[in-house]
C-alpha cells in the first residue's frame, strides 16, 4: 500500500511550469474577484455552520458523508480571511487536478493532459456563482483517489480485486456518501477498458447501487436521498440565483471524468476494431507507439495557450456580477463599514438597480448622518426602506434568509427587539449556529434582561473560530454585571423599546410612530418615518412631522426635507412654518432651475427628464416627478 500511495503522490508532484502559472492565476482570481469572505458574511444556507468541540463533531460521524462535511465546514471558516479562503479553494482545485491526472493518464495518455483541468475549471465556475462547492469538491477528490487506488491494487493480483473494491467502496461511502456512486462508476469504466472486465464492471455498478441501500436498511437511519445523493449536486445546497445553472455545473463537475473516460474507451475500442487490433488493457497500453498529432500539439505552445484563453473567457463571462455586488454590500453592512456600503452601492446601481440593496444603503446613510440630506443621491424604492411588519411576519419563509436578517437588524436598531428576535429565530432555524444570528439573539436576551438565555447563545458562540473571543468577553462582562446596566449600547437600545413591542396589523408609519412615542429622541425612527413619507409622496404628513426637528441636533433643515417643503408649498399654496429655520438659498435656486426646465417642455415629461437627469437626478424634485425609475446612478 505505501508503494501505491507513493506512485499517486509522485505523479502529483510532477507539476509543469504551466500548471504552476494556472493555479497561481486561479488563486489570484479567487482572492481578488470572487473574495471568499463574501460567502462568510452572507446570511445564506450555502455556507455551513461550524463549532469547535466533540459534541458538534460527533454529529458528523454518525451518518454517511459526515467526515467530508465536517472537513468542509472547518475549512470554510478560513473564508473570513480572503487570502486564506482563496488558498483553501485553490488547494481543493489542485487536489482535483492531481486526482484527475492520476485517473485519466492511463486512459488518454499525454495527449489529453489538458483534460485534467476540466474539473478544476468547473469548480471555479461554481464559486463564480457563490455556490459553496467545497464539500462537493472534496467528495469528488475522495471518489477519484479511491478509484485510482483501486486501479493500482489490481496489479497486486486478481485475488485482491474484489476485496479492495469493496473495502474502498465502504470507506468512500462512509466519508463521502453519494461520492461512492461516482467511485463505483469510475472503477466500472476502468474495468470496461480491460479484457474480460465487462462482468466485473457490472459488479462495480451493482455494488455502488446496493451499498447505500444496505447501509440505510442495516446501519444508518437516513432518508433515501441522504443515502444516495448526499454531497452530490442534487443534494448540495445552492443559492436561488439561476439554480438550474448551478445544478448543471455541479453535475458536470461530478461526471466530467466519467464522460471523458467513457469517450476515450469507446474511441479506443472503435479504433482497434477498425484496424483489427486485439484489445488490450488500457492500463497496460496507455499510449500508441507512435505519437499522435494530438500528442505533439499538446506538447507545444498553442494547446496550453488555448486552454488558458478559453478558460479565462468562460470563467470571466460566467461570473455573477449582480450577485457579487449584492453580497458585497451586505458583507460591508454586516461589518458596519458604512462608507464602503455606499461606495459599492453606487457602483452597483450604475449597472443594475436592485431594491434589496436600498435597505443597506439607507442604514449606511443613517449611520453616517447623511440620510436626510443624501437619501435621493442613491437609487430608492418606495418599499425598500422598512417592510410592513404584518406582511413580513406572515410570509417570512417566502423571503430569502439574508433579507430576513436585514429586517432583524433594522428592527433591532429601531428598538423593536421582539420583532427582531422573531426574525432572528427564523433565520436560526434555517441556517443553524451562524455567528451573526447567535450574536443578535444573545444581545436581544441581554437587553430583555434574560441573562441565562443570553449565556446559552454566548456559550454556543464561544466555540466559533472567529467570534469565540467576542463571546468570551461578553460572558465575562455578563458575569460581572448580569443586568448589563453599565453597557452603553444596551442602555441605548433599552431606552428605545416601545411599551408594546409586538406585531400588529398596522402600517409602517404607525410602527415608527410607536417608536417615537416611546422615545422622541429615536433619531432612526424619525428619519425612517420622514423617508417613508417622502418615498410614498405623502408630503402633507411629512410637513406635519417637521416640528420634530427640534428634538434633534440638526443644523437648519436637511436638504431632502427642504425640497419636499418647496414642492408642498407649490402644490398647495400654503406656507410651511419651519419654527425659526429657513430653506437655504442653494435649494431655492435649484428649485427654480428645476421647474423652469419642466415648464419649458410644456408637459413633455420624457424630454424634460432627459434634460434634468444630469444636474437634478440626486434631488427629491426629480424623484417626486419621475419616480424611482430615474433615480440614483
């Protein structure tokens, strides 16, 4: 056995300069364009939860595929650091290349060495779509290395053939679940290539189909789907964006070697039959005596160059630009990097206006004290500020996980901790022990003065590789001060909680009014209320709320409120009392210029919009007249 492993590892060590360059570019692409940290901070089920400790680990050791899933969950925690996550993904791709090379070399010989890269390229394309494919990739490697070991074991004698296959099949099934089907398929294809191997090939296929059934009946209490396709693309979780494409790429990855091997076997048998050659074992005759033109071409410059060019074009075009932008904004919001949220959002909306991003944009504008002045400098949508709680609560399962977590964050900051807790619990049931969810639930229980419940979440979070230190510090503070009366953030949120924080069938403005009645200094509730009224063009109600400016430290009147006042005065003829405040000359000048252009087009709004977009698109004037379609590039 050591000699077999030595042959395989020796084959993997012989790496050409072109291969080194390929995987160096692979690493840089994953690091600089895909950025694995985006997967880590995305509140989505595609990235598995992970905790240290025997209790969490033991849960993976009692079902088929558990060892591979545990390894993938552990390694995926390194995505927190983009350079380390990129290294993990690249290392997995290199293992796929090395195993593919060891399996395909006896079949296609040197003339097909470029085919060894196919699984790695498909693996990269899955990450282009932000499908967490690490478990799938590790299962693939396990199956292919198992098939390589089986092929090598055949050389030890026919008496080793069946025991070796069955032992390896059992090991692959326990560690990789559905990967055993791929292992059996690859072994069977090798047998079909050998003289008299048809019968044993059928035995391989039959054993691959029967072993999961036997394991489910006699050993494992799992569903048929878990017994047969766990860790295969049909079972593998993926994001909802173009899920069919993700499924196709996953199936292509799993079946790529089998399809290549089957095509090579058919071609060789057809060629030998045509020339009247006697069939021989492929493992004994890997390459024709005389090098083929394909082999000579592969040894030259143009074939590798073509591989790099085709791979670069396919990978670049398959990148999910829209999803990347959405996750990038959400990740920055999760890290509370508010300036980066606004920077990335402006870049995204220049290409594709996505209402979902508005939630993070408005939170970022609020936290940077720019919401009343710059709200309409960004794309806005009437329903993308604060979703009505009754509709949200009745249909939580119809929303993507990441969007529900956004709502939980917003309601938490508003002081509506019961609603925030309910949403966080829903995400917890869907995604498991995610650090962001455990943090939110721990803090809510601290605010509600339930230290025992908070401690339970913190103890779970303590086992996290990344956020364990934060949890230990919080546990220490909680032990010293169970009521957390000395925590400034806790005191601030407690001061915002309404007297009746429950889910009622009331509109958004009533939700925010309750927050202001509980604490008139709830700046977020005020700015969100004003923003909601402006987005829905309810200027009379917005004007009635302007006296609340005195409850805060605004200097003058924020710009979007000024613009709303001028529109209201023009539409109604009533002058608004600003209680000692005044509208700035700059806003007055822009207002006159805007309506001069509007009037000059005599009702032709399409023409007026084109004339106004350059200088006025960032104003409430423009939004009020033309709506969200023409806002914020």
